[in-house]
C-alpha cells in the first residue's frame, strides 16, 4: 500500500463518517434494543459480536507480527492498548451478555467491513506510516500527549467495562422488564458505555498523534452519538422526564 493511497483512504473514511453521522439520526441501527425484522435474518448475539469484532483484532495482530517495528516501544504500547480493548470486545464481552437476543447478519457484516478497514488503517498508522516522533522510543511516551492520551484511554476503558457490568446486572434471572441504569457514569449520562468507548479512542488518537488515529474517534462519534441520542429519547418515553432527570446523552454536562 502506498502512502498516497493510505491518505486517500483516510479522507474517504472521514467523509463516510459524516454521512453515517447524519443518517443515524434518522435510522436506528437495528441491533440491541432497536433490533427489528426489517434488518433481515439474525443470528445469536454472542456469536455475532465475536464474528464482528474479532477481525480487527486479527488484522492488527497480523500487521504487528509482520512488522520489523513490532517491539519498538511507542508502537508496542499503543498496539497493546488497542488489542486489550478488542480482545475483551471479541472474546469476553459477548459471552458475558445475558439473554438470548440476536443480531441481524446485515449489521454484523457492516461491522466486519468497518473493523477490517479500521484495523488496516490503525495498524498502518502504527507500522507502515508511523508518527516520525515514534523514533524517540521510550522518550516519546513521556510527551504530554502520550501521557494524557494513555491516561484518557485507560479511564475510558474502565468506564466502558464498568458500564457494561451495570447493564448486565440490571435484571435478575428470568426478569424481562426494562430498567433505567443509574450506577457509575450512568448518573451523568444515559449511554455511559458509549462515553467510555469514545474516551478510549480519543485517548488513543491523542497518544498516537497521527491523522489516521483521529479517524477512529470520528467514526466512533459518528456511530455512537446518534445512537446515544436515540437511547436517551427512548428512556424519556419509557421512564419519563423526571426519572431521566438532568442526565445528558453521552458527554456529561454537555450533550
């Protein structure tokens, strides 16, 4: 892959994120609480999540194995953070989910497509066309952007994992009622799990300090901000304005 084509991919993906962002305010992606038959054939949710998320983990792993820079410290740290998220997302998170819900195959395939492309982009940003300052080695990790970025990533990871834990424990076995999550960062936003994920990739991009790394939080926001808006709206309809209170959608005190 040439650097010119790589940069072309970055611009195309950024433009597509803008289209997705606008579209998702009008059409709810049909998984989770918004799943419906219009999205077609569905398969077991646990299997679908694993099949959807694992390709990016594998793509990044292959790029790392083939790179002569695989043990260069700045790249190794960022690679480890990226893989930590996706190992949990691919092989742990799906199998902790309760219930017997399903995911449309169309949604899964769209996720697979994005994840493979994103794996190529983020792996390329670390190993094919890296930040020239990575050549500083361990000293790079003492730069302000690396320290702040890694810290934000880890805090976001904790928020994301804890918020998923809260969601999983809203119901007792056999209970099918809906509940408004309140613990942890759900005290401030109705989509705390999305807040955590957005924090992760903003932190990753800040630490990597490359244009391609910033495409990821842009895409994350394009997908999750409209969905957080839809969830917020649904909670207000289901539980009432008083129950939801002053909680924001995804960014505490702001939106």
